[in-house]
C-alpha cells in the first residue's frame, strides 16, 4: 500500500553530451543555466503527471535548493504550470534537493518561507549527509525529512548511521515532522527503521523499481544542444505498519 503521492524523477536518455542527470546538471551549472534547467524539468514533470496520470493525490516534484534561493521570477513557470493543471499548491510537495555549492542558510530559509506562504508543502531531501545546517531544518519545519540513502545503506551495522537515524528521529519528533527513509534494499534495514519509529520508506525492497511513464520531454537550448529526458515514475512512499 502506498502513501498518497504521485512522484516523478528524471533519467537522461543516452546522449553524446550527457549520460545521466547529474552530468546534465553539471553541464547546466557550467553554462550558468542550472536554475533554468531545474525549473524546466519540474514544469515538464508537472504537465506530464497531469496529462498521463490524473490524480487527486499529492504530487511530489524535485527542485534544487539553488532554484529556491534564486532571485527574480525563476519559479514563475512552475507556479503557472501547476495552476494550469488545476492543482493547488497545497496538493504539491516540493522535494528540495541539496545544492552542490554552499548556500547561505538565511537565503535558503527565506526561499522556503516564500514557498510556504504560497501554500506548497516542503520536503528536504538528502538529510543526514551534512547537506543542511540543523538550524535550517528546525526553522524550516518541513513536512517531510528524507533521510539520505547512504545513512540507510549503513543500517543496521554501522553505529554512526544508527546514531544519525536516532538523532533525526528525535529532531523530527520535536519539530512535528516525519522521516522518510530512502533506498531501503533489505529486510534488516526495514526492521531497524521500524524499531526506531520511522513511519515511511521507499526503495527496491518495497517494489519501487516498477512502473514508468513513457512520456519524453525535449529540453532544448537550456544547455548546449538538446537533451532528451525520460520521465520515470519515482519510488512510491510506503507507510511502515507494524
């Protein structure tokens, strides 16, 4: 059983310029087009979700922290696209992916607060690997904290990973949010997560590798050349019932 969510990720088709989405993003960053590409991908995902998988379930969209702190109307196309699908901001969870470069915490918080005021729900992705200052997590009070998959990979044997899990679960309880464990691959990891009170998980063990949307989006002139991106149905979120 999946927690109500319709989630989308991006995977590059084989391309002479870019072989995976990280390479594409690095290429965009080098060209000074990172935020534009990021928002373009989110817009295309939102439209594909509406056209091919109409649902009233919350839509999870990936967005980089760089776009959140960008000045001007960089996110306006995303707001417009979601409005065009008839989806309210409260029906959309923006999963904020950490920036490769250090961002000023006050700028990130200001950007997150702007999204909150517009009504969006917020998830912080990759938490636990040092990507976000604790003060940002506490002050942002995201709806979901997505624990970095490297932490999950170390469970249950690596004591440092167990310690991070304990700390994040305590933090989540204090600020009234939920932990999502990413990349669950074995029963031992799942058992440990349950023991420590984690309520939601996603990963290969839970059957998240199935299901693809066949839509293809061409993102032209965002970086040098045209990159074809396959929209893949992302891992669903599963409640961990005892």
